[in-house]
C-alpha cells in the first residue's frame, strides 16, 4: 500500500491529466491506482493480452495488473498533507 504522500502524488498526477506509467511500467506501488488512470476496457484488453502470452500466469504473477475488481485505494484530497506531516 502506498504512503499517503505517494497516494497524493498519484492523485494530483491523474487530476492534471498525467499518467502513472512511463517507459518502465507501473510497478507494485502504482498497480492498484491503474484503474483510476485507465479506462476499464483498456485494462481488460491488457488482461486478455497477458492471458494469451502467459496462459499459466507464470510471468510476474500479481505484479502487472491489479486483481479483477480492485477499486483504486482511497487517496487523500490535494493539499491534505503538509510539510510537517509524517507518512
């Protein structure tokens, strides 16, 4: 689970029209936020492609896409964390 600071950064990035991923992929810290950043159809297409390329689920199990039905973790409102807060 990401820290509150990470969750706020992800929320701001998404709210400003940014994306969570770059050339190196999503990673576990951002994985569960993918649903907040991409259309459900896009995620389903990714699941289907992975299933075709990895039918036994041996390649990076649980690390590429959030489990089906995962709702993005609660994120704090922008500005809710100040410099003095600990995460």
